[in-house]
C-alpha cells in the first residue's frame, strides 16, 4: 500500500527547475548577494545562450574570413551564458552576453540587440543591488558605532590621576630629603710637604 500523502517525487519536478535550480538570494551572513540571479534572469540568460549558438553558426557560414574564430567566440559566449544561468551567477552570465557581441556586433548589429538588452537588464539589477547592499552595510556600521558609544563607561579608559606616572605610585622610591644648610662637612687637612735634604756639595779642590 503506497503512501499517497507523501511528498512529491523528485522526478515530477518541473524540467526548468531541474535544469535551472533556483539559488538563494542571500548569503550565509543573511545579506543579499548582488551576484545571485532570480529565476527569471536564469531563464533569460539560458535562452539567450542557446539562441547564440544558432546566431554564431549562421554568422560563421556567411563571413568570408576568420570563420573558426567567429564560431569559437560565439560558442564560448554561449557556454558562459548557460553556465551562469545554471549556477545563478550574474557576473558569469554578463561575461557571456558581452562576449557574444564582440564579433557579431560589428557585422550583424541587429542580431545582437537581444543580447545587449539582456546584458543591460541584468547589469542594472546587479548595480542596484550592489548599491543597496553598500548602503545597508554602512547603516549597520553606524548603528554598531552608536551602540558602542551609548554603553556606560565607553571611552573612559583613563585611570585615576597620576596612576600612569612613573614615580607617583605607592611603591615608587622616595626621594632623599634635602641637605641641611647648617651642616658644613669637615674639610680634609692638607699634609705639609717635607723639604728633601740638601745634597752635600762636592769638594772640587785639588789635593797636593
């Protein structure tokens, strides 16, 4: 007997959700991430990626030179768009959208208009979310500084007067008392110099 009230099997999930799984718009810190795509953006980026394969192949058959370069550039751009849509990363998808216009935009500009439109649409959303995130972080930092300043005793890091001075503590060495002016230390007596004995005079007389 099967459990009819259980959860829906995974194979019954919509094909689009399996190919392009939605990504969480917030990070681990709870802050919104500007690089995360919405499901609609994922669908648009994936559709433009598959369309770019056909556009690149058609342009490569029309141009006379550098056909391989045009085709490889278009395929690389398509891979970036599809991978960006798959992982839900706006920056990767934008790299593919702008790469698709490097060569084909100079030859068939009308064919690249949908890619330009998709790139600017995603970029504007990314830019707006980045500005909102920056403003939110600045507000949080201001609130944290205000909360720290509002705490009692905040900023009072100085101790009692004289506590930081070197010789003002109770364990500091006491200075010696000043010398009394009435006391005169005795002076040492000088010993008289003794005169050396006079040398006898030599007798220079001639003895007969």
